[in-house]
């Protein structure tokens, strides 16, 4: 049955390479998405629009306002003093926070009493509000130092590993790689068999003596190869274009990607079996992708989620692969560090694949 | 009018007779609402921190408790080994390690300078920044509580007030914005695919040979999708209210009016796409590239526009979702009225008018 | 194995619906057998069972000497199949399509290429080997599909409406090819809606609501029903049965 297997693989590749739209989907999409994601997927909080209501108008208050623009944390806008404007600017999102400096600010500062300033935030963006409040506390603390000359006795010395430059793109590119690999393989496999069914070639194949499992493997190997190619493209683009450091072993990453692929291929196959048109298959694949991306910890840490949602994320195979890619690329993790993730992926791979293979019997297809 | 009704009825049957696709069109928005509401959560909580206490005094114990009792931090599930504590970071069992060296309690009680050590997994830069901030805050507060008698540190107090979302819940930010995405998804993507399908199967030709004008066909085809889009939008808002407690501070009528304008814009986009494509597959891909992707990525729905490179910021100006996101957040969360949102509304109307004109022109020249 | 196809009370039920209800027939070697019936009469279900695509729910039978119930996979090595869709890969050229199906039947390169030479002569394939098959006219695609069905030298071929959408000239050529194949000893089991084609068959059967209601040589049947031609007989038979069945 070697001829049959090779024949299938060759056929599948000819089909992919003669179909321009397919080619674009496979080779151009990853690069476009990588570039777009790399630049856009960034929840860093900076340049917060800050309305300034300075009732003090002293050199000290001006100095404080000046200090807020350090490190691009805030963009202060000097505002006409009329407090009724304050909410208007929040409501059409032209401003995120407002600081009110009372008229006795400099006076109290000079007398070494503790003056109070007010910080009012548009809380609808919870994240930037929390982080902006933190920034403001830091800025005010170091501003105060200049006037009180007091060093707090207890401090923490921080030692940030793996991504000390705090580049979010370093964290996002490995995530994009995992996402792309999942989306493209599930999408392609889910359409692969349903398409042959729509055109009628599946029936033609089924009246041949080809073995069910040869057919299955012959259909999947090409997509597995394309998937691995996808990883190479995305990683190369990430390393060359975004200068993402690659600390760990590329061979380990590649091997584990191969292991992981069994799962999305099996899922795609399952969709292909339960749908009757390409459109339905696309919807199923898309539905799955949205679920997989949002519960993978791609944008936001899983530890932030409510507990029950964290349990749901254990069902998402991409979650484990996302951890693997990030750990290998950023932390140089080795196999022993990843035993749990690898174990789960083996379990998922075997069970999902056998489930799909069982459903794909030559008779019922 | 009757003809339009016939076509619309036929289209309704199409939708209803493909239960798998319909299930997705209804279930997708609801699943997305729950996922965006619960899973996409930027509020840092329960970050696992390992604490290595060499001091082993009542004070160091108290500091450890202060960390673990705050909602920000929690204990790792595996034991922290003194020998290779960093393995915990490599295997992602912990995000940070706090070292309390010997002499901590001594220095604290006598008001001497002392430095704690903390190693953080910086790979997720947002998370590590948050860990850094929270730890600093915790330790500063701990220090203030343990200052020796008579010592006082004067400072500038910040009185903070968070409007609209005093509990600072991420879901308040994401869930209303999601409506923009879902309306776009149903209106633009489904219409473009359905028109492409009629072309692919040849039924469009059949319709055009009947005595109906292209405009009537178009109207009949899109009516059911307007209905479906508004239904989906409504469902999301119901979930938003019931499960996430979104306040709905502003006028619902105003929201509905803007929603209609936005849906019209999205439909125009969908029609434009469908008149440029012949097959469902290409329509689907083009729709994803021109409607879905920009509505997620370039609308400010999740990712702040001001963080983007200038070119993408410029492009974001032609993404309708960008303006609708501001409008819907303004109305539901902040109770903004028409006078505040006039600029966004006007911009949306202009976008809609331009897209409608182009789409109508392309549709009649390409199809009729 | 005295007959190419021999089935006895073969049935296939889907729930309470009897798609095929106890049909029996025999087809001899080298015979051209016409399998007729209105749309939805159960022809496709019956053919799918004979090809080993669908397991019968009752009855028994053999195809090319293999048991339908027990050896469906073995049947597949001995039969050729051509569906009404001319199931070819549009992006592949004629030769690539043949190469692919050859590999699926376990043939090696040398066997395939010598077989292509033979079939090229027999079916005039020379112009379509190097063109992608989606760009071929229907009649050419039909020849290519037939070549695929004949590739592994099957003893029996099943043709499901092989001439749908093909012009009369091509249809005539196609049937003369089938006659040649019949003379080589290949059994042909064919469904069609064209009554002039049915007349070319050695014997025909007519299916209605899952049952075979009539079987015999075309002209015997016309005579037996005192009809002017096959078409009139067919319509008469279906109308009569349809009203009694309802």
C-alpha cells in the first residue's frame, strides 16, 4: 500500500500548489497575520491621556505635571479650569484620566504637610486604569523624594528574567506561532474531506480497495507537513523581522510541534466527518479557533480567569502548546521542564485521533 | 414590496433549513460573550509566587501571609526547592520568587535599610510589570505598618476615584465592544457568503431573469440578515446585563439608532465584497481579511490604538468598528448622550454613505 | 462463479424506509445490463451495495465471485466504478488523475504507464492527458472517468448515469466503446435515463419503490406490455405502479 500512500500525498500537494487561493491562504496569511499581530497585539499601557486641572499654578505643580510625561506613561493635556468638562472628555473617550491639583498644593508641600491630589479615572478600561493609577503612585512617590529627602527603609530589588526589556512582541510572537499553526491545520483538514465529498471524488476513492487508514494518513500527512512549514515561516519571520530571541532548542520545539499537530489534525478530521458542506466545515473550524484562542492564555494570563474558566482551559489543547512554545523560545525550557504539557498532548493526540479515525470508517463516509 | 418579501422569506427558509450553520450563528455570539467576558481578563489575580524564607521569624512569616492573603498572589502547587528555585519559573509553575534573606526582622524592627530580593519571569511583560507594582505596594504598606514608634514618612496623598466601573472589571470594557464585532460578523460576512453562494450555484442568474430589479433582490436578501444581526446584538446585550452587570447608563433608543447605522455600514461592506467575488471560499477569506480582522485588531476593542505604528493608526480611521466601539461604550457604560458622541456618529454616517454608494454602484454594474 | 453478479433478496432499510426491498437478479459475464428506474427508485442505493460502499441489511449475493456481506473490500479490487459526477480532481491533469488512481489500486509506475498507452489508444485520450481536468469539456471528462474506471483491468464495471449532460455524438461513441468492452468479456452494469441507451443493453431491469418490477430483453418487454417503444412501456409501467402503490 506504499504506492497508494505516496500517490495520495503527491495528489494533495499538486492540488494545493495549483490552487492560488489555497497558496495565498497557506503562505501569505501567516506572514500578514504575524506582522499585524506583532504590531497590534500589545496591551501595554502608555501615553494615557491625562486632563490636568491645576488650581495651584505654581512651579511645584507644573513640575509634577511635567513628571507625568516621563517614560511616555502619560500625555498631559492642560485643561481650561471648568470641572464640568471632565466627564465629557471621558464619555467620548478623548481622555482617560484627570488629575486635580488643589490650590494649596505647593503651600502644604513647603510646610512638609501631606498635601492631597485627586486622580479621577474613566474606569471602563479597568486595565489601563489600574496600571495608570500605579504609574501615578510611582511618579508622585519619586516627586516627593525631591522635597522630603526620605528613603523608605524597606525595598525590593527586582531581577527580571527572560524578557527584561519588557518587549511585548517577544511574548506575542511565540503565541502567534501556536495560534497560526492551530487555525490553519484545523481549517485545512476540516475542509479536506468534505470537499472531496462535495465534488464526488470521495465516493470514487471509496470504491477502490484502498484501506481506510491509508486514506486517512495519506490525507493528513500533507497537512502535517504544511503545518510544520508554517511554523518555520512564522518563526523565521518572527526572529528576522521582530528580532525575537530564540533561547531554547529549535529541534525540541519542532519535535513537540509535530506531536501537537496530531491533535488539531484529528479535530479537523472530526469536523470534516460531521459536516456535509465546506461552508459548515469552515464555520465549525472557525468556532473552534475562537474558543481555542480565547482560552489559551494568548492575550491574557490564564491565572486571571475565574476558577471554573481555568478548568475549561484544560480542555483546550492549544493552551499546552502555547506554554511549550513560549517556554522553549523565551526561557530555554528543556523536556523535563515540560513533562506535564507533553503528557497531556500525548493523551489528547491519541484520544482525539482515534475518535476521528473510528468515525471515519470507509462504509459510512 | 411583495417581491422583496418573497425573496426575504426564501432567504429565511435558507437560514432555518441549515440548522448547523444557524446554530453557529446564534451560539457563536453567546460563546464569544462569555469568553471575552470571563477569559479575556486583564485584572491580575492569583499570580503564583514562590516565597523562600531564610529569615524564619514572626515578621517574615507575617510578610509571607501578607502576600498570600492578598488576592493578587497565591502559592505554587508544587514545593519550592531552595536548590533550584528557578526551575519553577522555567516550568511555569510560578511567575515570581521572593527571597527573604536572614536579618529581615532585625532590620525592620530597628528601622534599618533592608533589601528583599525578587526574581520574576518577565516573558509576559504586562504580568511581570503588574507583579512588580503589586509587590512594591504590598511591601511599602507592610513597612508603613511596622515603622518604629515616632517615625513618620510625609508624602503626597492621592485620592483616587474610578468612574463608571468602580470595581474595575475587565468585562465592562470587552463585552460592550464585542457587539461591534458580532454585528460586523453577521452582517458583512454572512451576507457576502450568501450572495456568493447564489452566484456559485447559479440561482442568482435565475433570480435576475425574473422580473425583479437587482435592488429588490439585494434588499430581500439582506433583510433576514439585518434581523439576525439585531437578534444577535440583542442577545449579547442581554447576557451583558444579566451575567456581567453592564450598567446601561445611557439611552437605549440612541444605541439602537446607532446600531442600525452601523449594521447598514457593515451590510454595505458585505455587498461590496460579494460583488467582487464569485465563490464562497474567496468571499469568506476576503470578508475575514476586510471585516473581521480589522474589527478585532484595529478598532480599539482590545488593543489600544495609540500603541500601534502610525500606518496602522491611519488605517484604523476607515474601520467602522472603531467608531462604534466608542459609541457603544459611551452609551452603555458612561451614559453619554448625542451631543457628546456627535463626532463619532457623524463619522460613522459618512463612512456608511460612502460605502453604500460604492457598493450599490459595484453591485449593479457587476451583477445586473 | 458462474455469474458476474448474482444477488438474492438483497435489501437495505434506513429506519422504517425500505430503500431497496428484496431485489434478486443475475448478470452473466460480458453482459451489458441496464439498471433502470425513476429518480428515487433505489438504484443508487443498490449500486452502492454492489460496489461494497454500503452494507445490505438483508439478503445475500456475490459480485465477481466475492460475497457482498463478507468480502466488500475484495469486491473493490475486481470492479471499476464511474459515477454521474465523473469524479476527477479538477486541479490535476488527465495523466495525473490516472497516475493517482493507479497508485490507489496499488499499481506501480511501469504498470500504470503501459496501461495509459493501451487506454489512450482505446479511448482517444491523447489530447486530455496534459490538461487540467476542470478545463475539459464534459464529453472528454467522461472518457477520462471511464479510463480511470478501467485502469486496473476490472472484470465488471458499474456506470452510474455515465452520459448525463453529454451530447448525442459523444453518447454514441461512448456506447460503441462499451460494446467493444463487452466483447472483451467485461461485464457492464449501467444505469441511465435515456431510453435509446437502454435499447443498447442486452437485458434491463426496472426498479420502482425499492423493488424490481420488470426484467428482460428490451424488445421482449416492449412486446409483453404491448407498447410502441421502450419509453412508452417505462412510463406506462411507472404510472400504473405509482397509483397502485399510493
